[in-house]
C-alpha cells in the first residue's frame, strides 16, 4: 500500500553534518551518535545504516528496548551504549552482545559482575558520576563502594567510560553550573585514577557542550540533535557564527528530515461557505481548497488549525479550518496549478521555502527535541541521496 505520508532522510545532508561536527570537535575524539527517541523521530531502522554509511560506528540509546532495535539493524562491528534504563534482568543480554551500559548505582553494578562471571565475559561499563545535574550518577559515598567492588572484580569488568551529563550546556544562563560540573568531574577523574580506575574513554559532552566548551570533549562526545541538523539553541548557533569558523558560511548543519504527503483531492468553495467541522473557517471569496491525508493522529498538531502552513509547488499554502484526525484542508487559491497527487511538504524544504520544525510549533528551539520525537513510528521512513 502507498502510505498517506512519508519521512525522507537525506544521506548527503547527514554526511555533511557528521563531517562538519567531526572536524569541529577534532578528528581524534570519538563520535557517538545518540539515537534515543527513535533517532529523534528519524526512525532507528533506516537511520542506523545511513549513519553507518556516513562513517558512524558507535551509537547510544536511553534504554534496553531501544538498544534491541538498534542491535537488530546495526553492523556487527558498530558499538552500542545504553545511557539509562536497563533492568537487572536484561544485563546478561547486554553483556553477551558486547553492549556497554551506564552504571550509576550499586545494585546494577553487583548484578553486572555476577552475570559477567556466569557468562565468562567482562561487562562493559560506563561509570556515571554525579556532578550537578542530579538525575543519575554515583554520589560520593556510593562511588566509594563502587570503586571497592570494581577493584575486587576487575577481571569481570571492562571500563569503557567514566562520564557525566551537563545541566543545560545550550544556555549561557547555565554557564556557572556547567563550569562547576566540569571542575567536579575533573576532581573525580583524578580521585578514580589514584584508585587504579582508568577508562578507555572519558566523556561528558552532548551537542551543545561539544560545540561551545572544547574542554568538555575529552575522548568521546555523545552527539544527538546536531547530527540531525539542528542547533541545540540559538545561542549555540551564534557561538559557532562568532567563532569565525571558516565552514560556517556554507550552512554547516543541514536538516536531514523532510515530511511529505500528496494532495488527495481539490475542490472550489463559494463565498460564505464554512470549511471542515464547525465554523472555524469561512470562505470570504471563491476559494480553491485541497485535502491532505495527514491529521492529528499522524502527529500533525490540532493546535495548527487555521495557523499552520505547508508547501505545494514551492509555495506556501495555509492550513484552514480544524485539523481532523486523519486529514487537513489547505488553501491553494494562490496556486492555481495545484492538483490531485501533487507533493505537499509538511516539514522541510521545497523550492525556496522551508517549513521548520520549530515554526511548526512555538518559537523556542528547544521544542525541536520534543516535536521530532513525536513523529509517529508508523510513518514510513525513506532514505534519499
Ligand atoms: C540525549 C543525551 C545526549 C545528547 O544530547 P543532544 O543535546 O541531543 O546532543 C547526550 N548524553 C546523554 C546522557 C543524553 O541523555
């Protein structure tokens, strides 16, 4: 069947983003692609092989279910880390399959040691330390216990990382907090070294930290939003612009996602007629309208009723009336050539215009994260050059 809409991923834009980021961050720093939240809505299944084609060979997810999805499509040599939730029951699966995971409390550490011993293969762990985000990470006392356990069980463990996560590196308002975290991390690092714990990678940076604070890059960066072509915030974009970065002129980050549908039908409406349910939109003159088979059940927000725009033949067409469950109506009076079957762009570029994910909702850049991950898994993803 032909789906009412599809999400296209541009491989050349992704390649561009990864090359730019790797260059900015430094060739020697390991690039880890964060693909939690269904690869920020881009779709794990298609995204992973595309990123591998662009040179990525290490992925990070939040939980074990996401890890399983990535595991099923990644190349055997690509690595995988779980940064958050994995039940103690699933640790043996991760160990058997060489999947590394964050450890931030001792129950998980103890179980990992037990399972590793049973399987006869070391558990690959990242010791996450608390530095000020107060989400997860070993606090001082728990870390002391962990170090004891680790040192007693060295042959059952491989220390892939010592890591932390910042409390909002995308905003200058958090500057002091981030600097304190970095300081704290470096103290803990020294303290662990003195106790014989030296990981393969020290890692702390997400996209914003990696772009704004070079000292947070260390051995490895965990890059989410930026690889998909979005600046974590306007401040981070301005920072790159002001850093006199040679590459900046050529739009260094490019959106790789485009959400497309097609016109289902067209109709002409007489002045005075109401369009769609209720009386939210009344035609004041002869109006050419088109239906698009995408509604709020597909992730197109109802709050865009009478407000949103889409692109048809490279021109903007307003959404009129209520967005329905499975269909919306657009005004194509200004596009007389519009006909059934024409492409409709809901997010992304067509001709000179672009519908951005942010304009798709409120004004803040931070909503990009939320809106992207809300794109339903059921919309087919298609990779193009
Ligand atoms: C989501 C996440 C990242 C990536 O964040 P971006 O801002 O998207 O780059 C990095 N590290 C951890 C622990 C995360 O949860």
